[in-house]
C-alpha cells in the first residue's frame, strides 16, 4: 500500500526508529518467577499524518503495546488506512487467555492494512504465527531494517533466552494458526521412530539437563511442537521426524540432502544424506574434509598464495538450506554441489515474503524464519545464526578470507547460494563471452572487485596499483559487460557489483 496524499510525509525508517525509542520506555511488570518481560514499542501513523505511540505496560502493568495503542488510546477512532509499527510480532490468536483478543486480531478488526514488525516472537510455539494471521487476513507485513532488528534483539536478550520456558503449557481451546502441515502428528509414527543418537546430540549441544528418556524432555519437545499429544499418546510431528527421525525420508521424501562432487577429471562422487537433520551438517563435514583439497589440486601448483573457502561457510550454508527451505515443495530436495571453483547450495522455495533476493544479495535482508521450530533447535545447538539466513556471517567470513562475496539467485523452485572456493573462481565462473573480452589486468581487477559490494575508481586504482585512467577504463568495461552498475556522478561515483 502506498501512502496517499494525506500521508505524504510517511517515512518507514523514521517510524521504525521511533518505535525502537518508545520500546525503551517499557514498564516491566514485577514477576515472582523471575521471568523477563519483553520490551515492546508501537507507533501508529494515522491517515491525517498524526503519530501516536505506546509501550508495553505504559498505562497498566502487563498490557501489550498494541492493545494500549488500539484499545486504550484509539478505541473510538476510525483507523482505516493507518499504518502500524511494532517492535515485536503481535501475539497470535490463542496466545492470550479467553476471552481476551490477541493483538493480531485487534489489528485486523481495526482495519489496519499495513504493518511493520520488528522481530518475530521468539517463543517457538508462537513464532511467526501472529505474522501469518495478519497475512492471511490481507494485512501487508514488512520487517524492520536489519540493523534495527539487531538493536531490538540486543535489548531483549533476557526475554529471548527464556523464550522456550515462557511457552504456555496449560491446555486450552484456541484458534490454531498453522504455518506448515508438518506441525501435525505423522500418522503411524511412534516415539521409537526417533533416533537416540540425534536426540542425544541435541541434548548435548543445547546444554539440556533432562535425560532423553524422561517425561520432562518429552514435554520440552512437545512445547517446541516436535511431539504432539493425541489421546494420551505422544506422537512425533512432521518437524520432529525431520529433525530426529531415524529414517525421515520414509514418510517425507523431500527430506535430507543430495551431495555431489564434480572432480576436474570429469568423474563424480554422489552422496545422499538421509539421516536426521541435526546429524547432517557433521556428516557433510566428515565427507568433504579430505576431498576438497583433491578437487582443487591444480591450484596447489601455482606459486602465489590462494585463499580457500573456510569450511564454516559451507556448514552455515547447508544448515540454512535445511532449516529455511519450503518443505511443502515435495518434489524438491536440498542439494550440495561441489566443483573446483564453487560450492553451490540449492534450497527449495523462494525467499519468504517480505524478504527478496535483492536484500539477500545486499546482505541486509531482515531476519525471518520460514520454519521457526527447526531454526530454534539448530540455534540452540549453536549451528545456526540466531534468527536470520546466516547472511551476516557468510559475508563476514568471505571478507575475512579475502574471497569473492557469496551470490544469491532464485532459479525456480530453488534459492541458489554460490560460495567461491578461491579468488580465481570469480573469473573462472564468468561466461565464456565475458571472459574472452577481459584482458589479464581486467581479470585481476575483477578478482579484487568480486570481494566487495561496491568500490570507487580511486579505490580500484589503489588496490590494483594502476592509474586513475586505467581504473576508469576497466570499470567502464565491467559496466558494458554487465558485471557492475554505476551510480552517482563525479567524485561521488560508485560501482556496485551486480
């Protein structure tokens, strides 16, 4: 929705920042149980251009910021066309004790059609369900800018750390918001279908104290939506089987990972990873550890030092693919393809709206989880970036190693992530037509430029030790062949890698 003439001064960034400021005024209610309350701020931008704010607990202890803003401050005000900014995902139907309405329901009833959300509610039983309820009721949802999400998470550390413990355990009839069919119990499955090895690995890495055979451990998995109770019997959900099932592909053919190494001599080595998801990253590492050097054996004959791809980047990319893929695409499987220049990871499913490929490639995409239950487990095991697609760490590791930056693309139905194994790979992966048009000095220039998002002619000249005139000539040629785009003019001219 575009703001109309009445809201011509509408600035999403300023209102996001205002919501973060208001969040800091939160009045945390006293709790005997020591559990932390979230710090939440909300901003309402009305069609007439006026702005109103509220924070959690502002007028009464425990009141949600959205409730205070919509019901206490604007109960008799028409809010059609208003815009709402809230630092925490609005609670979903069923999150509050009957007969209280959830904040997501109140937003829909207020006929607000566009909402900006700071971060998801970290509780894995709630995560993204408030957002989905809004989207299912034709509310357009955006996420706050990545840097502001980091601020919100930092100021809610204690609340986020206690997220699992805050999951409501009381049985109650609620309007269920379902993100995936895999939240449901799998017919015919039993607890014995879960791998003790996978459960022990989770318990060990997550620092859990319950034994995996205990009722307390099973309750924990139930609170995470990985077990479902039906008629007094615990049954694994689809996500539970994906994470911990002995043979997840028996019931979900799209589970697991297909690996292939293409060697320089034309031979191939395939490997199917059909194990529980939590075990796959270590198995991939074990498989590749002694094979990657042989793939690039010809590189070792060169005298100059070549930076190589850190294995931690491959692990991060594999985990992201397994955690964030769209499991409703039953005909697609996660794929890991290795050759002497690149490591390519294909994950079924387009980026989850409102995230775009362009945001991923700019390494500033908002944090949002497609499968919060999966992500929570991997995050607890310290195997995934806390909330996002790992884009910050992938970029940082590539920069630290002096490698070309990873490349994102969408090739329906796969989100494709390409990692470059060394700087020379940025040249070798160019099309034959482009490669043939480059001089040796331009190839060296492209190797350097591919490690950056953007650069000026002066920076290029200094890095390549060429004249300013030569730098501008190289950069102009890169623009002609579509490798970079030019922005700005004069001394403000920048060249951005496409």
